């Protein structure tokens, strides 16, 4: 039942979040099928607006499985107790259509492949000279000035950075739609520990090939997830960290030197701003040790195998990657900031009203964070539409006027 619904969500993510686009994606869901009558729209609405926990309790009995699926659904941010999160849990059905994978050599392999494709199409990638401000003349973007003072002329600029970083780049030229934008950024998201070890995690009684070939969620019930989220809401560090371990070097020997492994441990719901005023720079190593210890409880000996660590706290994610308040999704992924509300209603069409030539993409825009390419593709279609059909119409008008003058 939920597989076609999840496919409809995927389809809606690949379109502009207009009423017509959403209708084209979701209207077929109610059609009669296999002898069943049309599903009333109200029933569909109840299912889609329900919580992930309610969906899990309706269809499953194993609490461990419920916990795993609840964690999977919560990767967008909201806990599965919130309304409208049922579809986030049901996203797991798509793993039967497109099994998850990992680029050989690490996630950077995808970035490198995208760069090669761009360059093959005549594009150019410039590194080490950040954009400093947008160049604007007569209410239209004309290019970008970089940190070194270099000016790049361009009739169109697509900003895939955080929408509030785009606002800063526009500066005094930001129109009200951008200057007044205040999307919900939240209070951090999670913490990452990247560990170099002399062995992969070993779970007693579990076949290593089965354990290390995927994600290792070390959580036995949803109460642990709820407690961690409650601590996050209160601005506290989780009293019981919920780790997710990943060891892709077990199946990809290009990621680590011989005899060593790279183990990434993700802990969700770590607040950016701590209620007690705690300093993340001072807390980072201790919190990394707690997450490693949480893995060690399930994989005895793991802590002793760790040789070096690199800890990315919510604060460091902001410093390194300009992810404001450490939110990897840029903007919260609750119902109030999705579809035509993302990042704000005024900016949801990928254009910036009042500043021609500036377009938005990236996690700040529909459909949000993740590695899908949807926002960039949709933004590109909007750009091509704006520069294509209107441009041809103007050229036809110019030729027509020229003939009249003759």
C-alpha cells in the first residue's frame, strides 16, 4: 500500500511544489485498482498526516523493527511522534526499488563524478576563492565577486548554499522576499565521530558480512529515541546516546590503509546551543568517547580498536560547511517548512522575487536535504524556462517590430 504512495512522494519531490504539480503526483493514488474502489481523499489525508509511530504500531509488532524504522524516518529531523511523519517511515519501502549504495572511494566519489560531467559539458569548477557578494545593476544580478576580488560576470546565478548565506551575499540588494526570510533553522541536528581503527566493529553472534555490509543502528526500542529527542528539545546532551555505526571500509579497501578501517559513528539529536551554556570545543572529545562507548556496549573491544578520531560537533559543522546551527538540512523538515513553504512561501518557486537573475537550490529549497539532485534539476528547469520561451518570444517581437519599421 505504501510503496506507490512513497513513489508519489518521490515524484512530487522532482517537481516544483505548486498545487498543480502536487495534484499530478498524488491524485492517481486514489484511483481504483485490483478490484478495489477509489480511496477517498479524506482517508489518504489521514494516512499522510498521521504520525510515523501510529503507522508502525498499526503494521508491526516487533519493537526492535519499529525502532529501526522510526530511526530511519527521523533522519530528516522530526521525531516519528509528530503529525505528518508517516510518509517518512514509509520511505523505507523504496529501498526495494533502489537499494542503497556507497561510491567506491567514499562519498567524495559522487562529487568528483559530478565535476567530470560538468567539465565534459563545458563547465568550469573554481575552488579556493569563495563567493563574497553578488553583483547587481538596476535590480538584476550581473555576476559574483569572489573573496580575492575577482569578478565573474553572469546573467544568472544559482545559489545552492544556505538561503541565509544567499541573503548575506545579496547584502543591501536583497529584496524584501530575501531580506525578511526567517525560515526555522532549529537547534542543531547531530554529531559525527570519524574514527580510524585497527579492526571493524565485531558484534557477538552476528555474521560480520551481514553486520558490516550496512548501517548498524544500536537501538532496541523507540523509548531511547524519544528520550534523546526530549533531551535535544531541552537543550541537553543525550543522557543515553543512540549511535549508528558505519564501516564502509569493510567492503571498500580504498578507504583505509591495509590493516585499518574507517568507522563513522553518527549520533542524532545533539543541540547546537546547550541550555547550560556548555562549550562544544571543550565537550567534543568527551562526547565522542561516550558515542564510542555506546558502540562498544554492543561490539566489545571497539573502543580499544580506535586509534584516532575526528569529531564534527554541531558547531564544527557550522564552521566547516556553513551549516547554520549545525543543521545538515539547512531548514527544519517539519510540515510547516516543506513543499510550498520551503524555505518560505515567497521563495518556494526557486526564484527570488525582486532580484532578477538570482535563483535558489540546495537543501534550503524543496524537497530539502539529501542526495537526490532534485532541487538543482528543478531550479535548472526554472532557469531554462525563464531564459528560453520568454527570450524566444522577445526575439520574435523584435523581428516583427523591425519588419513594421521597414
